[in-house]
């Protein structure tokens, strides 16, 4: 994890944004105190796909279109 001063961030914002896009975490400091962290955005699409894939391995998928052989009572 890289630590940089606020003024350094201001002077080189594009370069640091590029580093964060590549996965690096950057801590921003002021007078030696940590203020904030720049972290890569969560890749929601990829995360969702992997969760669905894992769910698909354990899900019991059946025929949902065919009728069932049970009589239903209508609600009054």
C-alpha cells in the first residue's frame, strides 16, 4: 500500500487514478495523518456472475412450465 501526501495527489491525480484502476490501494495523508484511502471500485458484474455460478451448482432446477398433477382449491 502506497502512502502519499494530499499535495502530491493533487499534482499527479491522473497517475494515481491509473494505479488504483490497476488494483493498487493508496492512502492519502496530511501532515503525517491518514485522511482517506483510494481503493479500486468493486466489480459488481463479475462478483454477481460468480455468485450466480456458485448458486447454480447447488440449485435444484426443474420444469417450471408444465402443470402439476394436484388439484387446487380456489380462494373465496
